[in-house]
C-alpha cells in the first residue's frame, strides 16, 4: 500500500508540474520549460522500475508505469513543441503539428494582457485541462475522428449528472466483467502456450515446414489475441471512466472534455481504421507531435508539398514513438527492454497501413475510381472482409508483443477487490 501511495503521489506531482508550467509560464520562457522536463523524466524512470518490483496487481502496475511515461510525452508536446500558453488559450507553435493561435490585432493584445493578469485559480485550471486531456475535444485542435457522445447527434453533450451516472454504471459493469474472467484459464500453462518461440509464424513455416504449426495452436493464437484486445478495451475504458468521474465530479474539467475513449467496433475494419477511428486516441497527439517535429523540422520534409515519402515517414515515426512508449511500459510489467516486442509490433502497423493503401491504389488503377473502391469497402461485403483482414493481421503481428506479458501471467486477479 505504501508503494502504491508513493507511485500515485509521483504521478500527481508530474501532473501538477505540467499544469503549472503550461498555466504559469509564457511560451517564450523556453529555458524554464526545458528545465522542467528533466525531473519528469527522472520520475518516470524511477516509477517504471519501482512499480515492477513493488506493485503486484497487473492492471495497477501497468497504469502507474504507463501513466508516468505518458506524462513525459504529453509534456514534450504541450510545453515544448506545441507550447500551449494561458495567454493565448491555445498552442503558440506549429512544431508539433497544431495550428498556433497568434495575437495579431490590438484588441487581441489587450485581451491577452487582461488574460495574463488572471487569477491563480484560472491559470491552474487551464493547466490541468491540458495536463488531463491529450485529445483536446471541443477545441479547434481536437485529435481527428474523435468519437462523439452520440453517433446520431454528434453535437450532443450530456449533462453533468447524466454523464456521472452513465459512467458510474459502465465502470460497475466493467469491474464485474473483469472479476468474472479473472478466474478463467490455467496460469500454469501460460509459459508453454505463449512461449516466445511460438510468436513467429512465417519464420517457423520457412525453417521448420508446415508441420511446425498445428491447427490447435492457431486456434489458441486467435483466441488469445482476441481475448487480449478485448481485455485491453475494457481495462483502458474502465481507467478512463474512473479518471473522468474524478475530474468531472470535482469540477476540474467539463463533461465535453471526456468524449468516449473508443470508437465503434463497426469502424474496426482495417489496420488504418482500427488505429485511427476505433482504438483510443489518448496518446495520438503526443506521438504525432514528436513524429511531426522529426519529419518536418529535423528531416526537413516540405509539409506544404507533402509527398508519399513524407507521409509514410511520418506514419512510421508515429508508431515508432508509440512503440517506445509501450516498450517502456512493458518494463514496468517486469519485462526486460530487450525482450519486449513492442517496437516490432508497432513498427509493423505502419507496414499494414502501407499495404492497405497499395491495395486501394492497385484496385483504382485496375479500372475503378478511388471513390468506387471506397464505396465497395463501405458495403456489407467490404465491411466483413475488412474485419476479417484486421483479425488476420492482428493474429499475425500481436503475439510477438503480447505473448511476453501473457507468458508471465500468474493468475493474479485483474481487480484487486
């Protein structure tokens, strides 16, 4: 309990540091903002190794480690690249890919002076609104394709009481589900069923022949992958809901800032749509910001003349940053960095997107227009094929990453109460 309290206190310190820097320093104070990065990195480093040794619950351990690393990425984006500032109520730099808000007219400068003299409470609230939200919904800088509260009425925002009630009920259902599935399976078989040498498919077929992979193993592989991503969905949405209850319940942020974490399952019909529309976008801006800076500021690609090479370099870098994040998160789970397959898994996701783009390009050149190809993909048959393609893709690429954690699963309850 002592270690859990300390870990939560470290995350609170990271949050407060980010909120204070964004809320109380000018975007021109680059030295102050840069200096504040070091303690955040050191705290994340300490957190990753501390929770792997002292926190037993796998969900709590993963949350504490991942959250601490995520806050470093968020800080790099919000404070150093996009340079959010209270005076402008938005980003002031385009280094991270967001359109900066500039103060140009006399009236705007006057408003900025008034804003700069605002109360301590307003500045702190603005800082926490950035530190607690990485998708910026209901702003001009919202992450693309955020799921709305209602698919029938995208502008709908529930009342505070309705939001708190629905989120509470959803969290209760999730807790019940996780408690129910915790006792399933035999943890003693995990080191064998999910051994590292079972992760590759094509390599084993090439070197050992078809007999090296049985139908039973393929069935176990498919079930494990489907089960893993389902549990990930439930756990992440549960943690997101609990954070929303605290933030909205205490009045720190508004309801409109907590749009659903995940999109509709119907959108998960391909690699691009899986990552771009269905899966949570909680770290998308942070990863995209770093990738944007490297692509267009370090490698000097011309954004106004975006080429195919630039787009794919950017996409690959986004998944690379995500891979680094998840590899470090694996360390908090007790998985050595050299054994984590996160970099390989997330790197191949960029390849999957390129393959889908190539398929559409070939289909278009074969006689159908791009609109016709997309129209066919939107049809019933296209949707079914898209879902099947995604399942096959994830069944092939996921084990190299997820087997490392599944083989270490000793049957600890997901919910510790």
